[in-house]
């Protein structure tokens, strides 16, 4: 069983990854080009966060699973936007 503290700490790390990705997406949207290294780093952080959420969900209670599910949706939403933006610029 995942502890409440571990889930809360992980959700905080996910929020930080989400904010970083949103910043990179905004920067890329405002410029004709974007910092590919930082953009790729943000995408990798998102992918790692989604994978970790899936793993953590296995040992979580129903309430924690709901919190993790909602975070995963947010992460995947920005991840998809970033991928589509990157594909459109190639």
C-alpha cells in the first residue's frame, strides 16, 4: 500500500514536471523555433512521470488511484500537445 505521504510527494514532482513542460510548450509556441534540448527533456520527464504513476497506482487505494489518474490525464494532455507541435514543425 502506498503511503499518503509518498503519493503526495509524487504528485508534487508531477506538478513540477507539468509546469516545466507547459513553460517549454509556451516558449516553443511564442518562437518560430524552440530549444530542442529543453523541449525533449520536458517530454522525457512527462513520459517518466506517466510511467511512474502507472506503477504507483498498483499499490494505491481508490482515492489515491483517482488522484493519480487525474494527474496522468494532465500529463498526457500536455505531452500530446507537445508531440503534435514538434511534429508540425518538422
